[in-house]
C-alpha cells in the first residue's frame, strides 16, 4: 500500500520532494533521478532548485531518465519532453545535460528505442527516486488504461482524453498534439527504488482514489503503485477528496 501524505498546497509537496531528493544527492552524488513532465512536478523542481542553490549541493554528477516523449516530434520543439525537461529541471538545477536521457521519439528508430532505453537505465544501476504525475484517467508516464503492468519502455497510442488534456501545450488545438508516444512501461517504473506521485486539484480526485484504494488493475495504471514497496502519494485536499 502506498503511503499517502495530504498537504495544503503544491509548495508544501514540493518541499517534501526537495528534502528527500537533496538528502539522496548528498548521500549519493551520482544518483539517478527519474524525471517527469506535466504541471504537477513543477513546484517540486522549483523547491529542489532553490535548495540546491541555498545549500550549494553539487549536482554535477546526478543522472536523470525522463519517463516519456512524444513520437515524431522534433526534440527541439518547445513542447517536446526533451525541451520541457531541460527547461524545468536540467537548467534550473544546473545538472549536466549529457547525463540526462529522454526516450527517443524518432519514428525511424522507435521500434528498438524502448529496449535500448530500459537497458540504459539498468546499466546506470536503476532509478533511485522516480517522481510521477498522474493523468485524469490514472495514467503514469504515458501508460494509458489497459497498459500491461509488466510493460517495458515502448511506443503507445495516446488516448483522446490525454490529447485533449495536453492540447493546452499545443495552442489549444488537439490536432496539433501528437498521436503517439514512447513511454517507460509500468514494469520499468516499478523497478525504481522509490516512487513519489504528486497530484493536485479536484480533477485528479477520482484517479487518486482508484490508485490508492481501488483494486490493482491495468485500467488504472497508477494502481500498480500498490505493488511497490516504497511508494508515496502526495496530494492536496482537493485531490484527496474521494479518499
Ligand atoms: C502527461 C504526462 C504525464 C503526466 C500527466 C499529467 O500525460 N505524460 O507524465 O503525469 O501529463 O500532467 P499534469 O501534471 O500537467 O496534470
């Protein structure tokens, strides 16, 4: 069962993540952080960047693996997850960008890119701490409902709901949102030594309730957190309202 922490706002959640991550970096300067996009982790990254700066923590050897990437979108596109991770995490923290990997969404190589990505995570010794957001339908990474709980990194089709949810990053035009992605599998995510899932707002309440109190099912991919020995779910009152 995942541990649930109810906080009053995103900043408080961010401070919890930042304290935990800063401690990890101090004890293991070449630790491996699992990184996520979306709005949910932003306050956490901000809090961590502030702490790193204030305490002069050396992050030059910290490594990172992102969860997912759009398929067929130029990595230099401002909404690619490569660009997003650079902008929201790598640059504010002052990480070495060469030590941070994002799945390769290039359509020419996507059939083998997933296996290579999982092999790279293993070769790095595995992810120490994975931060996660959650989709309104319970997806983690881009593992939409129905995804195998044992899945590895692979190409997936985005659901209509996720494309609608993400249209805000593409000039509010759902037609501009890519149709496919490459995402770490649920099996990949579960291999991380620690998971921290962040969810805020009433829109996430149902997904959070299914995640924490529902049966473990591929129809709520985040419910796989119940299988993990060290998973923490940090939510505000609104996201906790159906618990
Ligand atoms: C996208 C990402 C997920 C993220 C989700 C929720 O689909 N692939 O990793 O958790 O959005 O985003 P937000 O945190 O903005 O609600």
